[in-house]
C-alpha cells in the first residue's frame, strides 16, 4: 500500500503544466549530450551529479518522454523508498507500524516534491532505505545471541561466516552507489555507524565496510574539491531553516521517547529497534551540515532529504503505539466487536491526515511551487523580443535556455562563443569582454535576462562590460519579472 500511494501521488500532476525549474533544466540538457560530452563536462563541473546524468542519458535514450521521462526515475525511487520504509517498520515494530511508516513517508510534502524533480535526491532516498535494510540484515546475522542460538562457529572459513561477509559487502555496495549519486549520502553512512555501535556487535564490520566505501570515494572527493566553487552560492542557514529542523527533530525525539517509554519498537534485532535506527538518520546528517555552517555553509535541506526515512519510521511506530494504547483502553471498558474498530480508526486517521496535507500537495503540483520556471521565462522572452534582437544573460549562467532553446532561437546571443556541449561546460563559454562590447554596440534592440537574486556575479568582467554598454548606448523599454528572472528590453534612444 505505501508504494501504491507513493506512485499515485508521484504521477498526480507530474507534468506540472510543463514547467521546469533551473536545476531540472540542467539535468535535461546534460542528459541529452553524448556520453563523451558528459564525461568531458564532469572533469570541469558537477562531478557529484555524474552518475545521475549518465542514468538520465540512458532513460532518454530509451524514451524521449519530456518532463515525464525526466521525473519518472524519481517517482519510482520514492515508491521504492515508501515500500522499503514500510518493510523496515514492519521488521522492527510490527505490520501496522510498517504500514503507518510507509504511508507517512509517501505523504510527506518534501518527498512529494522531490518525487517530481529530475534530480538525484529521490534516488538517494531509495538507495539509503535499502542500504539500511541490508545493514539490519548484516547486524542481525552477526548478532552474538543469534549466532550462539544457532550453534554457529566463529571460524572465518565457515559458510555462515561467508554469508555475513556477503551481507556486509552488499550493504557497502549499495551505500557506495548512494554516495556516487550524491556525495552527502556519506552522512547517512555515518548515521549507520551510530546504529552499528548501539548494536554492540556490528561496529567493527561496519567500520571496515565504511573504510572501503570511503576509500572508493576518494577519487570523486579529490575531483569535487577542485569544483567547490559551484557551492559558493550556499549561504549560512536562515532562521527558518533552523526552526524547521528544530521542529522536525523535536517530533522525532518525542516519538522516540514514547517508544522507549513503552518499550515499543525496541525489536529483537541487533540494531536495537526503531529509535536506534531512525534517530541517527533523522538527526545526524542535517545536524552535521548545520554544525559545519560557521566554517563552510553547505546546508541545503534537499541534500539530506533521506533524513525523512528516520522521521517516517519514528512517526509510524509512535502512531502504532498510540493506537494500541487507545484500543487497550477501549477494550478495558468492554469487548470490541472483532477487528473492525481498529480498521475504522486507521481509516479515519488516514483520511484526516490526507485532508491536512492536501492543500500543500496541490500547491506542489503548480509551477509556482518552485523558485523559478524556465518554461515561463522562455515564453516571456518570446513575447517581449523580436526576431534579430540581441540577447544577453546577466550573469552568464544560461540555465534559462538549456531545456527551452526554441524560445530563444530567433534572438542573437551576443556574448556566446561556444554552446554548453561544445565547450564542455554547464552554461557555455562567452567571448572576451572587448568582443562582447563590440558586438553589443552593433545591436539595435537587446533582450537582457537577469537573475533577480540568489546567484553570484560573474567574476570575469563580462557582466560589467554588458552593463556598461547597455547604460551608455541604450534606453530601457520595459521590464517583466518572471519567477527568479527579470527580463528587460533595451533599444537605441528614441526607438522603443
């Protein structure tokens, strides 16, 4: 049921009126390059997203399905996450807790959002979920009590010992892929280390596995360190970020305390139950990024989206515990007529929760739910410009044009030297400032597309050259703001 709910929510309004935000536009354009061009790009930028770009290249090679194909892997990934969370909850706290946990995961607005985004965050959630399942397998198999109960020998040459090693190897492989899809999945590996330490038997094999994963990631880390300027846009966490994380953490801790007080969700696994597994996933990845912010701001909520796995597990187990308490109190007052009352309570509660999140769910399926919309910007440029007009981008990041080139086809990109694919860059290579000034001066009308906020300025002098010519040789004819872009038409004095 959780997977079906996640699929239904994922396909509901998946086109989002064919709107795309700039990060998705980057995925779309890069995925349509050849594999050699993608590899060439990764040597210069976005190596942390490289595996996802190759995956999306394969998707579009199989089916050129536009925005649906772009977002389909994320929809399937969230469905796999919901299914995995449901099974984790069932394993640790019972069938009803698993059902609740999977449904909570599917209904979370953050998961609904990234189920419909052509980026890597939903895939990381799926990999983290099933990596967590494999971690439990490895910890359970390695439990001393279970080993003693089976009369298993401690020899490293035995078949059962080989089975334990195989399970740890499987866990390590899945976590390595998760980290290759997005580097900050390594913080989930750290959270798993806390769970392994609490199990009292799994810390040493976890440390060995984590060391192998980390060593395998070293080349990626070295290359990504040379591209660290790409995250220079990340600012210190806003107060709203801190409040949101504090609220989510408080909910998770409250659920954990409820479970521990009633010895519910403790489970019999080596992992120690829901709190020991879920709290580290919920608290550590986001907490570590926030703690590092004074040294280097890197916190963005989507980078640690997989913390929602912990929240869903804790919430599902706590709901099960609360429902069990209510039913126990009701039974104390008199006999209940079969299992119908629990089913009714669950149905009513599910309906109320669904109604509560419905407004947010509807909002997420509109173009306005994203910070920008490259489709709307392209339409505005088409309406405001005329064939033959000059075109400049301030700053030079051409995310607006990547997935919607037809909207700019009749304009002359004055500063562009080489396209993104030809230059092996994300946004293309621009001419020297002197050449830009010369070409811009020769234009009669110019359409300028600016970022309203949130993007660093060009550091090469090209923006200053464009702005200087526009101020000295042109007059402003009209301006329109479309999401995070500002489109201004300039013309020679007296020719607006």
